[in-house]
């Protein structure tokens, strides 16, 4: 808490130094006469002083806030008394947790200790409090030294000929590079964690069996006293269900989104576009769980009622078997999940396609109209072929999003892994199975749990390939019409 208070004080002090830097430059420039000009504006000089005051000190305070408690805990645990060394590992962990909690002013867990252990607990709590105070004081003192030293260093360099703008832009460039590196390292970390756990999974399950197996049943015994099957890890039914729902979703989203984009870009007036486009894009801001409720409570019963009624009419006729099947259709089916997912993707496809169509040069339209073509012929023969690469890229990005959707499928399509292309059957997808496998208390030495990482890595590769294809198509489009 003290660290964050010091961080707030640092922000206030930095604002003051910004004003001091501006005033010094303004006063020096005024003292050189009416025709004198400084290399950089006063704001750059104030920002230069403020950066040297705030950046190093804030880095120290943030590092302490992130790692200080862990360092303190490690220092306390490194000097465990003899009474604690005799405890079991789990009891020892509870002991140190309670010692740190007492030292930091929190109530410990309800645990009964022997008298000698109780004395050790109180001693460790005092040691934890002293360690926390020492680390906090060191961080605050170092931050204060860096802030004052940064101010003295930067403030004396403020003069009209100083190139403050270049130095401030250098700080900005360094920040942007750091953010880029952090994004790259995050991606590398995600891929590395997936790859590491996937290697452990493929050591237990052959990759060919996983990629080409047609049965998915990961329920295996996790302890010797449990009874379960040996498990089946064929991922083909999961990918079949994933692509079935994706195809249904794109069948809904692609034509509606594309036609609405053509209308907004080519036919709608400005007032109509100003009303329709925001209303359409409201769908993009709706949480997917709301779409899931809509699918489970509205679309599912509606589709079931329709197919049950249709089946009742077919029973007893030439299509008796089909009628019996339709009367047994339930709320959860691939068609429900795909249809609702398609509704969710409509604003995504429409917005991207609208921007791409508007990017087609107006000279192409004017040339077509000048040759006597009608507006509809111009759209069909000129605008759409020119925008086709970008539209294909938008559709592939929508496909990637459909493949990664989880909540709608969980609530509307079921959890049963089936290798079927029937849209009226319950199916499941890769993402739903990943959530199911990693929900609750799991044993990460079991192939059942590790299979989630194998699924994640495979899905990552598939979506990466789709995104690369989409980006390549969009790049070709931009190179052609820039």
C-alpha cells in the first residue's frame, strides 16, 4: 500500500518538474531577445525532465510491487527454524503462509500449532514484517534517489539549443520497441507452453492416433483405485464438429454480411448509412454468452418445435422414418449453434467488407458508368471483382473467429463428440473440449488433461494458417490498389 502511495506522489512530483522544465526554457528563451528561437518547444523540455524523474523511479516501484512480496517470502522461508523443518511439506507451507499473513497484518488460517511451533510462528511473523519493511524502504529510497537525481541531471540540460524533442522521441521509440518486444515474447511464451505440454501428451498418445483417430473418449483412470477405460484420443470427431458449425455459421454470415456491406457502400444514402451501420455493429458488442442464452432459450426451442411439427406430419407417410427422426430432435444441435454464431459474425463480415468496397478507387466506377453500364452492372462486373481479394481475406478472418468460439457451442450444440455431418445432431468442438478438460481439479500428469494442450496446439496451427492466408490476400489487394 505504501508503494502505491509513493507512486502517486511520484506522479505529482513529475507533474511539478514538467512545469519547472517548461518555465526554465521559456525564461531562457525570453532572455535571449525577441528574435531568438529554441530548438524544441517548451513542452518537449518539460517532458524530457519529467521522463527522467518518473521513468526510473516508477520502474523500481513497479518491480517492488510485482516481485517484492515473493522476494520477502523466499527470504523468510530460507531461514526456517528447527521446529518447522520437522513438519510435513504441506504443513510447512501452511506455516509460512500464516507467518506471512500475520506479518502483513492479515488473519491467518485456522490452524492448531504446538507451543514450540507457535513461538516459531510469532518469530517468523516478526521477521516477515521486518523483511517487508526493509524491502519497501529500500525500494522507496532508491526511487527517491533516482527521481531527485533524474531531475538534477535533466533540469540543468534545459537550454534553448538543447535538442529536447529528439530525446523525448527517443524515449517514445524505446517504449514502442519495449511494447513490441513484450507482444512478441508473449506470443513466443504461449507457443512454447503449448508445445512443451503437447510434447508430453504425444509421448503418451501417438500423433497419428490423435490426428487421424475417429473416437474421442478421454475418460481414463487418474488413480489406481478408480475404474475407467483406457481412453480414446482420436481428434477427428472434434474437428468435424468444429468445421460443421463453422460452415453453418459462414453460410449465414457471409451472404447477409456481404449484401449488407454492398447496400451500405453503394446504395444507402448518408443519413441511412449513419443509422443502419451503427445499429448493425451493435451486434459486435454483445457478449458471446448472451448469444449462447439466445441460442439455448429461443433459437433451440424454435428449431425443435419446427422440426418436431414437420416430423409429425411425415409420420405414417412415405417418409415415415425421416418423420420419426425429426420428432426426436432436441434443443441442442449443430444447426442452432451455427445459426446463432453466424448472426454474431454478420457485423464482423459486414464492417470489413464495407471498408474494402469503399477502398475501390472511384475512377473504376466512373469509367464503368461512363461506358454505359448501370449501377448494378458496375457493382457486379467492376467493384466486386476489384474488392474480391479483400473480401476473401475478411471471410477467412471470420472463419478463424468462428473456429475459436466456445460459449455459443457449449450452450447450444452439446458436449457429445460425434463424427457426423448432420446439422440436427449434437456435436462438440475443439475449444469446448479444451474448456471441459481444464475445468476443475485436474492432474497434469494424465493424458486426459494434457490432451487439451494437444488440441490447443493443433487449433493454433490451423487458425495461424488461415490468418496468414487472409493477410496474404489482403496484402495483394493493397499492393494492387494503393
